[in-house]
């Protein structure tokens, strides 16, 4: 069987007099080297994309993190300059992509901004600037530090018993590198909480009774997937789900001939 393809979300960014559609390399490295899949960048072109055709071609979807935030009006909030930056082109692409991938049972892994998009796409809400809430930790990484320091594994999350992540990690706690300004507020009705930080912040979710792998994590397993076992386990589980989906499609195709 050929190496399965996965669609990877992109940010729309303006520089050098062009709009570029791009994603950070650590996600691509983890997809190739740890998940064992071939990433294909999906441009953020909104309703100009034929998502049905796309999801008949790829066997997984990876929704990445980003500096931008989901536009608040998409979940009943109010936009502000302080809560930005925003990426309307990405929102118009990832939210319908998430819904369609889940509907079709295509394995989905959503990271950082991705878990927030997953929650909003399915009817949940987000909490902005969570470090300003009473009793909340400051989940932001040091902004002026190098990436290894900013994405250092420094936080413990509690894993819900009996859930998807409990099976992946085989432990009740895991150390992670959670770096974010906002997060899940009210989880979508079809999502179940898979992990929380010590201050109660939702750090991971999965979809209840999903037809395929559908997991969102607020931290960044892509950054240390090459050397941290817990980070690698998430990408390996995603890769295994992608290969199962690809094998099932191949068998279905042979049976239809």
C-alpha cells in the first residue's frame, strides 16, 4: 500500500507582496517521521474547495496550531483588537473541513488552534485570554525565548479514565508543552473532555461515538514527537488510524470491482 496522504491546514499570510498559504515545519516533520504519512498542504480557499473530492483522496486531516485566533463571532463572541490576529480565510476552510471529515469518518487530529476550531465547528465556545481569569495559570510561553524554551514540556495534565487518550498514554497524567492564550470554554455537545490542566483548563477532547479517530489537543506534540514518548504516541496513534482508513477504503474499492 502506498504511504497515505493527509491534508494539513494552512494559514493565509501576507508578505513579500503575496498571500502565502503555509504551515510550520514541525507539523510536517512529525507527520512524515512519526505518523508515517505524507502531508499535503491544503490552501485556505474556503468554499472554493471541493471538500468531498478532497476527502475521497486523503486518508487523514491534521489541523495545526497558529498565532491567529478563531474569529469570535463564529461562536457568539465579540471580536477585539486585543484578541487578534484573525485569519478569516483559514476559518472559512477549517471549520467546514472538520465537520466534513468527521461526517465521513476520516481520521482527524487537531492541535492548539485546531482543538479550538474543532470545538467551534461542532457548536462549542472559546474562552479568550484565559490567563486573565481568576485562578487560571498563564498558559502562554515566554514570547522572547527560543522555540526550545517556548515549547518546553513544563505542564502536567490529568487524563480522563477510559477515554481515547487514556488508551494512547496508558497513564492518568502526562507532561505536555501547552502554549496558548485562549482555550475551550463550553465544549461542543458531541465532544468529551479527555484531559484537563490543574487549573481546570480543557487540554484535550475527542468526539463521542465518532465514526473515525477524532482528537484535539491544546498542547504541541508535533514539536517533540521525535524525542518525547508522549508526544510521539499521539502522532503514532493518528498514523495508525490513517492507515486503517486507507486499508478499509482499498478493500472497499476492491470489493466494488
